[in-house]
C-alpha cells in the first residue's frame, strides 16, 4: 500500500511547534488566572466599599481633602435639624476661635439685654452689624465691653451664655478671639442661631440671622461658599474667622447654618497649620460642601 502524500496546504508540525504550542497554552492559562485573580480582588474591594456606611465614606472623603491641601489638622461637625442627627469628624480638635466667637458675643449681648427686659439698642445693633458683617474687631470689643464692668465679669457672662447653649469645651479667659474651641461646640452655637433661645428676644435673633447672610467677601468662603456652589433654593448664614498662631501659621474657621430644600443644617469646619491662608479657606469650603452633599443624599444615615 502506497502512503498518502501530505496536503500541501496543511503545515507539518515539528517538535518545536508542539513545544511552542504548549508554552502558548500555558501562557494563556496564566493570563486568564491573573485576570481572574485581579477581578476577584476588585470584586472584594468593591464589596467592601459597598459595605461602608455613608458616615465612613464621608470621613474618608475628608481624609483625602486634608491630605490634598496639606492640613496639619481638620475637624468638622454638623447637625441635621430635620432628623436631629449629627456628624463629627475629629471632635478632639482644639484651635483658636478667632472671629467666629463674634456670634457668641452677639448672643451674649442679647441675653444681657433680655435679662433687663429689654431689646438691642440702636448702638448695639450698629456695633453688631460691623462685628458680624465686616468682622470689625473694634466693634466686637465694644460689644464685649457691654457684658460687665471688668474683663472678669465680661468673661463670666460670656461663659454663662456658653453653658446655656450646651457648649462644654469653650470658655473665655477675660478676653475673646484667642481662646480655644472646636466644631462640636460651634455647632451648638449655630443651633442656637437657627432655633432661637428663651433667654433672647426673637426679634434680636432675627436681626443676627439677617447679619449673617453673606454680604462681604470675607464671609464668602467656608459655609458662605454654599451660596454660590449649590443650585437649590437656599438661605445661608455664615461667620468666618482667621488668626495666625505663634509660628505665623493660619487657623481658619467657618460656622453657620444652611437652610436648603432638603433641610436645615448647622455646620462648622476648623483647620490650622497653613502658611497660605487661601489654601485653608479652600479646604474648609470643600469640607463643608462634602458634608452638606453627604447629609442631603443620605438624610437619615449620617449620624
């Protein structure tokens, strides 16, 4: 029997071809295993991310912001007036109160007048307008001076007002501005601005709320930046503060209330350690925006 000649269109497979084929197959199998391993790792990471609470996701976002801006420290607190739930990020923070104390001094003057069965005088209103809207220090010292005849009396009266607001870690030591505070306490103060208090005249609190609407560029960052960044109907109340420390590094603070379609939120962010004041302003602005966005999107889950 004669052997059949091979088809000229079918190549002859040598040992080299066979070895190469096996190597190619092994490589494909290895590549498939690598892809599957990485896909599994991605699925595991994605599943873990999906298990994070909205509060944890927000805290991670704030971590990223602090790192991006190179902050020594960042602290944020917020309160949702609809759900009565709050949020705290690094509540152990301590920093100069700077000009955000001017809100507390205004409330203390209102209390002082109310205890005399009186309302704010025209003189007090004019000083308060300069203190809150333009952050005028002389006007603030004038208001502080109305709380007593000595600095000790004035500090005691302001500290008594803090106690009435539920503030526990902020106090005046015979002066204002360079005392230390934190966002948790400042949110308590912002809540008083929003809710009012039995120890103030409602008309006086309305006047303070009107003054805290953003009119001056110095109040346009932090909580004040929400006025431009959000598209929904809004009512933004804000007081900002800035003060260098002994190393000439800036403390930047913002406190206020955001009244939005989705609800009302008392807010505060504080940071420090900045050579460039503007960078600190941007950080607290972005931090406040992130907190508000999270609280609006997860109205009953941020606590």
